[in-house]
C-alpha cells in the first residue's frame, strides 16, 4: 500500500509529508518531521505529554491520525517561542522552577497556552481543571499552577 | 573545605537562579530517551508472557526470522546463562542472574509481562507482525499474587530450591519466603509489660508504580569489534554500563553510555530492562536498535514497589512515654527476591527514641513484576502503619498527636533500632515548626478532618565524580556523573560558583557520559546534592588552589602569600606585596604561560550523609455519599539541612507529597483471577492530576548537616513517607473511622462508613 500525501501547516510553515493510514499525528511529528518536543507518555490520550493544537483546538496528537491534519494548522511546542523570545508561559515556567524532569513540560506549556488564549483570566480552579489532562509526576503541580497564573497576570498587564 | 557555619557568608547557595537545562526543556529541544535517532536504526520490540506463571516448553522463531524486514530475533538462548552473583545495586540487594532472567526469561515465565523473546525490524509494524509470528508453547502453572497467600504452606513455589534464610531452624523445603530480617533494641515484650495503654493494629498497602511519565527508552549500537554505544534514559549511565556488561559478558571499556535527559525515575530507572536486549539485538544484526516501552509494558514489566501487610503494636505509659514497640512487615518482592523489607523495618520507628523495639519482616516472591526502588523504598509502607498506630495511641491517651511525638522524639544521641546513634538531626525542630504553623490550628468544617504524620529517611552518600575546568575566558565548566532529574545541574553550578567566588551565570554544568567523567553511583537515595555536590566542591577547591599558585607565579611571590576572595587572587596581608587583585578571568588568560590548562577532577566515596525527617499536616473532606476523600489543605515540613536551590527543594517536597497522596487515595495494581493486571494504563491506574490537589505548602527547616561544606542533607525521599498516615489520620478525624487498607479509594471509604469499620 502506498503512503498518503498530506499538505498541512506546522507552526505557521507550509509542510508536506507522507504517512501510512494508521500513523498517529504524534508519530508523524516525532519520526517524520523530527519535531520531538511532543512526547509519548501513554499513547492513549491519558497523559497529555503529546498535547498540540489543531486549528487552535487543544488535542492529544497520539489520538489524531497523521492524515487528519490535511488542510489544518498544527501548533507544537517548537512554535510557542517567537524566534529568540520565549512565550511568557515558558519564561514563568523557568522562573517558578515549574519543571523537574521536564518530560511533561512541552505538553503542559502547549495546554496552558491554549487555556490563556481562550481565557486570559482563569481562576486557580479553572487552571487546575484545564490542565487536569496533563500528568506531571514530579512537581505536585504547585509551581506549574503558580507559573500559569503569573503568566496570565503578566499577559493581561501587557495587553492592557 | 570546612563547614560554612554562617549562612550569610554564602552568596550563591540559597538563591533561586534558572537552571541551565531549563531553556531546552521549555522549548522542546531537550533530548530524552526516545528522542535520538541513529542512522540505519531498527525498531526493537519484546514478546511478553500472557501468563502469570508458566513453563516455556518451546519457542519457535523461524516464521518471524523469515519475514522480510526482520533483522534479528533473540531469546534466552542468545543471552549468556550467567551464574548467581549477589550485589547491592540501586537501593537494595539483588542478584545479577535474577536481573538477567528478568530481562529475558529462561525456561519459565514468572509474571504476566515477563520478556521471553525480542525482535529487531525495519519498522514498528513489521516488528509487531514478527512478535505475532513467534510460536510459544507454554505449560501454564498455578500462580500466586498476594503476599500472605504466597507465604502459605501450599502456595505454588516460584523458585525450586529457594530456602528461607534468617530463620532458625533452617527450613528443609523450598518456599516463596526469601528471607527474614530483624532489627532490635532492648526487649520489646518486656516493654509492653510496663505499658498502661497498648495499641495493636494490622494494615495493608497495595503495590504502586513509580509512574514516571517517560517510558523506558534506549538506542544501542554495537560494532563488529565489540565497541558499543548506548543512549538511554536512566538514573545512572554507569549502572547501565556495568549491568549490560555483566548480563552480556562484555568488557566494560567497550561500552560507552550517554545519559539522555530522564523523564522521571523515582527509583524505577535504577535497573536495566531494555538495554541488554537492544545491545544483544544490535550485536546480532550489526545495526543500531531503538527500543521504547509502551505504557502498558511500563506497568506490567517494570517497577513497581511492594505492597504488603504490617502488624504493629505500641505500648505507652499514661504520660505518653513509649515503653515498647513492635512491627512485623511482609512485603512483595515480585518474581525475584529483593523487596525493600529491610529499610521498611529500619525506618519504621526511626522517628522515636525507644528503649525496647523490634521491627522484623519477610521478603516474599510472587507472580508479579520484580519490584524496583521507589522513593524511600519501604519506608512509606511501614510508616503508614506506625504513624496510623501512633495516632490511635494519642487518641487512647487523650494526647495531642504532636505532643505524643515530642515526648518520644529522636534527637542527637538517640540510638536507632537499626544501629547508629543519630548526630545533629532535626526531628524536634520539624515538630516545632509543624506545631507553630497556622495550618495546625485553623478551623475545620463539616465532614472535614485534620491529620499529622511524620517520617524518616537515611539519605546516603557514596561514589561520585565531578570535574571543574576554567575556560580561556574565565568562565567555568562543570561535569558530573549524576543524571539530573530535578535540577542538580543548577545545584552543582551554584556550589562551584560559591567556592570560586564567581557569578552563577559564568558556570555551566553538564552531565557527562561514561567516558567523560569518573564512576558515579546512581541518582537515588537522596545522594546527589550531598555526594556529587561534595565532589564538585572539592574539585572547585582544587581549582582555587591552582589559581592561587598561578597568581603567585605572576606576582613572583610564594603561593602561601595569596588568598582567594570573591573570585579574585589577593595578596594575603601587607607583607605579601602591594598587588592589585587578579580576577579569575585575568589568570585564565595567562594560563598557557603559567603552566597550562586549569582544572580538576575529583572522585570520592562521600561519607556523612545527614538523616532527614518530615512532618505533614493534611486536611480532608470526606463525602459521606460517595466516600470520596478530597485534600483541602496540605503542609509539608522538612529538615533539609541547607537548601542549595530552595525552589528545587520545595519541588522535591511538593512532588514527593503528591506521590504519597496518590498512594494513599487512588493508586494500586489490580489483578484478575488469572494473575493478569487489570489496570495497566493511566486511565485506570490513576495518579494525581492538577484538579485533585490544593497548593502544597513546603516548609523548609534548616538544621545543617555539618559533614557537608554547605550543610546539605538529602531531601527527595522523606516527603513520600508521611502522606499515607497523615491522610488516614485526617480521615479518622473527619469520620471517626480508622482506615487500615490502602488505597483509601471511594468504594473502600464508603464501605467503611457503612460498616463502621475501615
């Protein structure tokens, strides 16, 4: 069986790839496009380490097929910083020591950015429930939540 | 370097700079175990047993080998049949033969998920098809899962010829009981006779997994001359090198292991699973082989830590003085010997100054995956029982639980039941900080309760290597042999910067591969900041001595007449001469003319680790309809010695406490009647998520460990020890019911509310 040709956009750049019908978008990102920032922690949509956005919507890329990205716009951790400028969420993760091993960090940052893109002023409870699909085993989430809330406050300040 | 007594003399230690590896980790550039691709690499996969216990009658790999794209197939026939050899590895005893048999079964499979063949193929799909084409004939044997069932006289025996050690008389018949251990001080039974009040309780805990988010991953490449490179995620690149060499009969010098970034370990990555298999596959076909476990494999074939039962008996006078204490601990080892029963016994009563105490236990095999270390191995299990029983004792005595602990607190000079006399420990200071915390006296609402529990971990030192090099421009490079799980590169850079007197930003630290730095023990036992930190400090001190000599040469005076102050060489007093200070960068610039490159590598076996103690206060609300326990507020107090980077110390405490919360409320291995795990995924094995938790208030008490120049104690393990009892005690306070079994999941709590008995 021949591979399927897909035309899509990754982090704003027009991108084409070939994939098998059964390949997950996560496998395409990691193995074909060499964007290894998205991680596989479970392959079943339970851990959130592979979080990306598809046309702006937060999804687990392990639950999306590579062929489903045809004509869509994909956002991954590699596209969160603009050039040499970190996104405020990335900067706050560093300042608040919101990562230990760092494996869940790309997924959490992508998920947190999706939160703040849709809700610039979340309560702590809203942030905790939004990020409940992103497992972190190291931190107990305390510093992650603080980093996200601080980033939200800073971004609101910048926008005002 | 002498102990720096005055904290205000420290300029870098105690600050919160950004970690050097942080930028790579927030941008997705960091390379974890599964992120490296080697040219021409194949996909390796493992065939695992569907049975809990079975004889392997025959493995036919011919169909798999004949498939297009399949480059190698191996079974135990391709792995050396090594003899039994006892060793102390990771955080407990093991046997290299068992380790080999755990990587690849020989003759018998001992648990569901046990590896028995492996393939390397050009694609994942072909590897899967090849596994399906391997024909295995099994003779299924009776199995046993639970610890007390495995100890029964009629239980199916896993290992013919396993005769229990540590009991008198020596048994004549094989059983699943590996050994008995006992730690005693005085006469606990005599102590009970002096008691006014006695509590006697039995508890049980479930097996739980370390549940690091990154599955095990490796790429291995073997050349025809035997030279091998391995890129893998683990808690010790030297561990992988040594164990792989041992299991495959290779020369250690032929193996170079590069540590990938590690996506969590918590003790679970202190062993090899995939590395010898990927290496053997690569040796067979001459191409690099990459292997990555699925989450299902991680649950079924790696980790977990033991579940077990704990019987505890404590007697006390009316004033709260404990007169005698006893614990009997029975722990699952999994399919091969080596549960953490010894540390479970040693830690059980270590918080208390007791005259009459015995803690004894059994190491028991059953048809479960072989346990691996998990954060303070064994201590959380025994401490759940002891600290729950202490709460019952306080209640029977009508005493405040903190007051009861203060009355019996271990302090400097206390002899622990397991042997040593404690030096400067901080348990009393931890209790005082807990008592003074506003959380302890805050009001509670309906269906709410508060619990407190304490815990202990030894912390260890051990073998560590570090090097410090001065670069041409006066910046500094630090290399250590310790994989960085929670910010240790930042700590190493901070300690080197402190000794050299230069800004943190001028020092960059990396983790070396096995050819770049001397042998270093694993990241575990809460040893890295202490032991590898000590090696880093000593290397930096050696560099300072060299810098002083170079300055003396430039000034043409005696090296004794030079001092090192704030990153500069200065004349040591008026008699030395009136020279302007020479900054490090100026000396570095002239290094070639004053004797060549400046640097030092230090390898040590660090001694003098300081024991750690913690006290956790927890508020819960119990839903009377569902039995759901919500954590409302959590405070974790701990003696950390001195925090090098307080944010990462707090992070260790918050993360450890949260793992304990999962252990207490949700996590457990569930088996069906065939001995197969029923919940091998994150949907059904539920670790805490952000919405389950409040903020975790980490309170750092600093009682410095004077055997480290900056006062460091290990911090990573203590915080997983108190949570289960703290939560159980809070549930008791909220409902009046003592929960004796973990996890305290909604169905169990609801059943306890209905029956009045937990």
